[in-house]
C-alpha cells in the first residue's frame, strides 16, 4: 500500500520555485471532475491552492509564476518527481 505524500510544505514549494525558474514543470497533480478534487498521481487528495482553476485545466505546473498553476494536460511539460533520499 502506498502512503499518501505529506502536504506540499512551504519549504518544498520554495525549493521547487527556486529549481524551476523560467520553465514549467508538471508536478503530478490532476483535477478529478467526478469528486471535484485535486489529486496526486497516487490518488491522494491535495488541499492546497491552485491558480487558474476556473479555466477548465486539469493538470498542475509550477514554474514561471512561482505558483501552482492549473494547466492543460494536452501540452507536454517537463516533469519533476519526488523520491526518497539515499
């Protein structure tokens, strides 16, 4: 059983903001219309803020604006993933 990731904390978001700079990265967060929730790729619920939510976009990127932005899933973005430290 995969445990859900912890909420995206302020330190993690700052790290991602500094890392991504001018590029947009898909972060594995998608909108599920059936229950009207943002969910990570492991299906755990995200309770943070996503901008551009009313634009009918179902994926989330981080990058240019330094915020979590709803974006089209039809555009090929770079990807960024979290993994355990060695």
